[in-house]
């Protein structure tokens, strides 16, 4: 750090609590969360159901507001970041508009923010090429497989060239083979765009394969139990052969043990081991 | 009419929608059945087993259709226009009311019982009152009755459609910081549209039958309903049946156009 460039974190979560008011009383979804995601970094949130990983992602996206504490995205409030379109988001459901073609779905965020039609057309063509759907621009979502729909959703999330991509179990509904293929595609895309990624999953191998750091969460109340750095080289250089590498299995073991509070255990409840 | 008033619109394209061999078979089957029924009817009516005034033969009805063709066309136009004006007005009021009801739960609670009440007002009670209100030479009363009949299914289906927005679409629009108007235009209205058009399909037949029945209770003559009752009253049964055929054709035309629109809108959702 010899230069005097001030680098802003992509995401800064400070002392965040989230309490939901339910009929049966208060439910503490998140308690005392501190997390920093650096620009260009790939961070996965993993943990059993009910650990608040999706809630944390929704707070970063300003789809929910924290009960206390603060969430900043690129140095501004999460709310301002949402208004300024600083992030793109993809959910487990692709959530495409069925009455719009692939191209028109990808164009949606551009249209809503008044891009000219020429700009939109060029950007959509770029994005379609980026996610490898070249001949499918005129197709409709009901003509696509689940994996292809999810690619459209990713292209749509990248439409405004965000430097932060938020993903909530985007491959959770895909079959295993498609899922592994999409993971490698996602690494390529995130390397090409240079965007930071916050990725919610409950698959340990998925988190290990994709991430620079894996944030392990535990439930009731949702807390960060451990942050495990992945000693697997840069995410941009990873390819499918990594899945058979000894280092990969060591990292899987490290994450699994973190999920069990350090003690080696045969299985983590509510977490996929595949 | 309330029982069948909310029906989920067809999902996607039905398998036989393409004009392939399946489509031909589906078109031919009802024609074959219709021709057979008319043939059997002709045989029974011609055999003298049933008195001609009870069941006029298809041939006699056909002859009346040819003889009174110009009158049938003009009668169909009068009743058809009343039904169309009512359908359009009822549809617009139905959609607007549903939009209003969707803004506040309390408004929905206020409107729902009123609509349930409107749905069961008998035409026999309403028609004479409206005829008195608008004068004996006015079609307005009939158009209002058709509008009322059309309003109910359009309102109920649209109100339901406006509640079908998917949570993932809502989250997505929020992540885009979209304005309420943008959310309404891109997601809410488009999601509701197939439901609205299902309502319009149901309303189209109701508008025709209501406009026609309303003619039984006074007002200017010349419509299909009026001529059916006049013909029957003067024991011209084949002619009464000829006007019934015209009424059937009018109703089918309305419902075919409405079904076509519905299919167009429901194609992708």
C-alpha cells in the first residue's frame, strides 16, 4: 500500500442484528454480525437452514432492513447502493418474466433506468454472449432448461455492470451435473467482470470450489461461527480438475469441521455434503 | 353465475392449440355430432310423433330463417350492440374497481359483499325499473343490465389476478429501485391480464344473454329477445326458434372472440 488510493470495501456489515416479529413472539434471525467483503472477492455464506444466511444477503441488498447495526455497500448505505444500482442480484428461482423473451428479460433493468434502445440492444448482445446463450435471445423462458433460465438471471443481474453480485442459492434447484457446470461458468464470468460476489449456499463443495473465503454460520440465533479462507489459488484460475485435488478435500474438511464448531463429525445436519 | 365466476385461465398453450391433425379432429367432432342431432330431430319432427307447435322441424326453422333473414340481421345487430356496449362498460368498471380494491384491504372488504349482492340481482326485477327510468324507447336500461352482468366476473377475476404477483418478482423490482408505476406496469398488470381476460370470456356470454332477456320486460321492440317473445306469443313457433338460432350464433360469436383474446394473453405466463 505505497499509493494513497483509498480502497472502499464492497460490503461492510457492522454489528448487525435482525429480529423478526412473529405471532409466537420475537425471532432473532441474526445476532452480532460483522463481515467485510473486499472488491472482487468471492465470499460464500454457508450454514444449516435457519442460520440467517439468506436474511444477511437480503440486508446487503436492502430488501430488508437490520434491527440494529449498519450495512454499507461501496461506502454508502445499503439503501443508497440499491437506489444507485450498485449491485446485481440472482435468486434460487430464476424469476424471469414468462411473457418476455430472453433478450427482453435481460433488458429489463436497463429499460427501467432509461437506457437508450441502441445502448440496451448492444449491452444485451454482450450479456447473451457472456453467459453463452447466443442463439436463444428470441426464446421464451418456458422453452429453456433450468440451467439456461439461471444463466439468463445471471446475465440480467450483470446488466448494469455492477461491481457486486448477490446470489441466493442460484444453483439450488439444478441437477448436480448442470450445477457443477454452472459453477465453473460463474467463476469465468466473475473473473471477466471483476465483480465481488456474495454467494449463499448450503453445499460445502460448492462453497469451497467458488470462494476466496467461506463464512460459516450457525443457527438460533444466526451468528458467524467461523471464516475459512480457501487456500486454493485465485478463483479465476480454478477449473473442474480442482474437484479431484487433495487440497480441495482438505478445504471441504476444514469447512465441515467449522460447521461443527471444530469437532470432526460424520455429518452436518441440514447441510448437503455432496 | 357467481359459482363459475372465477376460473383460473388456461396455463400456457393447450396441446391441441396448433392447427395440426389434432386440431382438425377437434373441429370435425362437434360438427359431426351437431349434424347427427339435427338429422334425428328432423326425423322425429317429420314422423308426426310430436306436435309441430311443441317441436318444429329443423326444415321449418330453416325456412323461417331464410324468409326473415333481414329482420334477423337487424335484430341481431340491436341485441349485439346492447351486449357489446354493456360488455365494454362492465369490463372497464370491473377492471377499475378491482384496481381500487387492490390498493387497500379495507376497500376490498367493502366492495366484495356489494359485488356479491349485485351478482344475484334478478333481471326480472331490474329491467322494468330501468325501463321506467330511461323511457320506453331507450336501449340504455338493457345496456346497463348487460354491463352489470359483465362487471361481476371481470371484477372478481381481475381482483384475483392482481394478487398473483410472485414474491421473487417483487424482490427483483425492489432491487431495481423501480417506482410504483413501473412495478404496476411491468409486473402487476401483466400478471393479472390472463385472469382479466378469463373474466371477459365469462362476461361475454353473460352480456349477450342479459341483453336478450332484458328485452322481455318492455322497451323498444326489434331485438332478438323481443322478437322471440312476440313470435312465441303469436304461436309462430318455427319463427321463434329461428330467432333463437340467431341468438345462439350471436352468443357464440361473442364467446369465440373473447376466447381468442384470452388465449392470446395467456400464451406466456
